[in-house]
């Protein structure tokens, strides 16, 4: 299982990368593996606001449907529209082309409260 350094992780199995006042969000390798083959992704609306731990969208796989949660509060400023045509990117490249959306966080310091790679690895080891 991949757990890249330099990202932050939620206990709900989302990752977050902070860059220039924005954060990019996706689901972790652990989450995509547990889901199985992803067949559909419901993305958030551009301009929508979400609270920390609020629902951003859904991922449907051959096994189940799971909600995607926002690790931090903010406004959705970009979505990965490519996932509507190629939802399998969540399986193939969860930390790259499989990103879900970008937010401008309400509280940029909130990212620091998330798990680092070591903490997330410990969470998923059990």
C-alpha cells in the first residue's frame, strides 16, 4: 500500500496536498483497494462550500458505494471532470490523475491537524 510522504491524511481515508492556498483532495490507496474496481464517481459542484467531514461526493465500485468526505472546510474551486469518463483512475493512480477536487480552505491551518504518512500507516496497519 502506498502512503506518500508530503501529504496529509484523514481517518476517513482521504488524502490532501496543500499548495498555494489551495488543497487537492483524493482517496487513499488503502481506500481504493478496499472499494475494488471503481465504476462511477459523483463530484462536488464548483463553488459549493463544505464543512470539515462534510460529504464531497460518492464513489461507486463493484463492491459498494462510499461517500467522500472533506478533510477540511472550504470552497470547491476545481473538480477532476476526467473522472466522469474514466472513474478507474481512482484505482490506477489515486495520488495523481485520480484526484477528486480542490478547495480553498476556510482555515488553512486545519491541514496541520490531519495525520502525516507515519500516522496514517499506523491507522491502516491494524
